[in-house]
C-alpha cells in the first residue's frame, strides 16, 4: 500500500477514520494525505477562514498520534464538491486506498442515495474503506466474500495484505448443492495468491445476505473485504455487489476493492 487518502469532515465519525488511516500508514509506510473539502459556494473570505480552521484542527488531531514522527503525512484542504475533490486528489496522488467515516446507524441504501460516500465508492479507481470502528490496533481477522471471479480474488489478496497474523476467511455462499468442480476451482484460486495458504475457505448454502450476516455474527471480523464488478457509478454500488448492499450496517470496517 503506497499511498492512502483519508477524507475528514472534522466530525467524530471522521476522527476514527483518521485513526484507522494513520494506523494503516504507520504499519505499511504509506504516504498519507488528510483531505478536507470546503463548499465552494461560500464567500471567498469564509472559505479562507474555514481553510485555516480546518488545517489547524487536522494538525491538532495528527499531533495526538503517538507514531506521528514516523508518519509521512500531508494535509490538503480544497474548495469544491466533496466527492469530486476527493476523487481528484486521490487520482492526482495515485492513491491506493480512500478511507471515509460513517455513522454506525446509517444504512447502505441511504448511504448510496446521492451521498459523498456513495459517489466515491461508485467512481473511485482505488479501494474505498468505510471505517466504522476505532483504528488504534492492526486488523486481526478478515472476512472476504469469495467466488471464482477476478474481483473476489482481488478482494482476498487485499485482505491478506491487511491481516498479517490471524484468520482470513474466504466465504462462498451458494444455492443448492455445491459442485465439487466449483469448490476445487475456489481452492485453486486461493492457493494461487501470495499468502493464500493463510486463507480458509468456508462454504455455506443460502442467500449471500443471510450467509454473510451469520458469518459476521459468528466470526466477529475486524474488516470485511468485497470485490466490486467492472461497473461504475450507481451500477457499481447497487447492481455490482449484493454483498455491499447488505453490509451498510456491518459492525466493522468494510473495504470495496474494484475489479475487472
């Protein structure tokens, strides 16, 4: 992970997203950009004042991070539309992960109706994390929605880089009996990945929403990683991933990894 961007609106929900981004950047050595966007419809003097205030607040939050001296971090405050500026900054900086904060009680259907987060997930060229939990510790367990597609393999590869020690569960949900050939193909896809031997394949019969919810409750992962299909915009957020639709209220961090 070479570069991370975390977008903050200076709220409490963004504070935990900032801590998660700082933890990931500290552990990986990635360049971290802390971004804040001001509404460009405001008068010029107000924008200048809010820019200075935002920079001061972000610097204060950064100073509270114990490993700050080892962190490569930049602060970027821009005026414009939230999702457009976040996507532009991520693209210009070659960001590999965008981290966003969200209220725990926000459902995914509300989340994706015209919101900044929905648009970023829909159009980002990089992985996007919705951070729901304090990011003070490294991830200890991951759950990945797994099938034989390239996006799912990419999601599992991403999870294996996040969880260095601890269980990584590759969960495959199926309707009816699972053919032996499909299970063998799943195993081969997992074994072909770097570190794939650390992943455990679990197959469960039932609808993907029900299966994922049951496994979330059973395994209590720190993070869920999902591959999104080769779609963009609303198609990616709604049609591209049934799992992402269901996980709007997941009690842990969620990462959407774009695939081909």
